[in-house]
């Protein structure tokens, strides 16, 4: 089953992709998930720059963000494929940002 790891953290931990890639903890995590064959892909997201799009009554409404009711933001996503939820939790717990914020584990609808 595939799972999306939604990586939440505070803006103080909002690093560029290059800075994240340079972290020894992230290099170790990435090497582990790559060698295990569970990493499917992922992307780093820019901090708090969002655009909200809604269609109501046939009209497209566009607003600037952010919209979270929290000091945390979604910093990125990773998609993994694991045999079961326990394995996905193990992979999420090993992610270095699990110590700085929260890793939300969400099953992908397939």
C-alpha cells in the first residue's frame, strides 16, 4: 500500500531543498528508504506561499494564503510504499523532521 507522509513543521525549520539534502540525518533517512525500496517520490514545498482555488456557483474564486490555523506549515510530502501501516509508521518515525514537527501518515487512495 502507498502512503503519503505529510511533513509538518514550524517556519523556523523551513529549509531549502538543498539545505534539507545536506542534513546528515536526512541523507541517512533517504539512503534507508531508497535501499529498502519504499521511497516512491516527494517534493519540498515553499513556506506559506499558497493560493486557494474554489468554484462556487460556477464562479472561480481565488484567494491568497496561508490558511492554516496553526503555527505549523506543510513543508513537504513523501510517497512511500509499504507492506502495512506499521512499516509506514516506522519509516515516518525515522524521518528527521519527526523530531522537529509532525509526520502525518495518510494512505493513498488507489
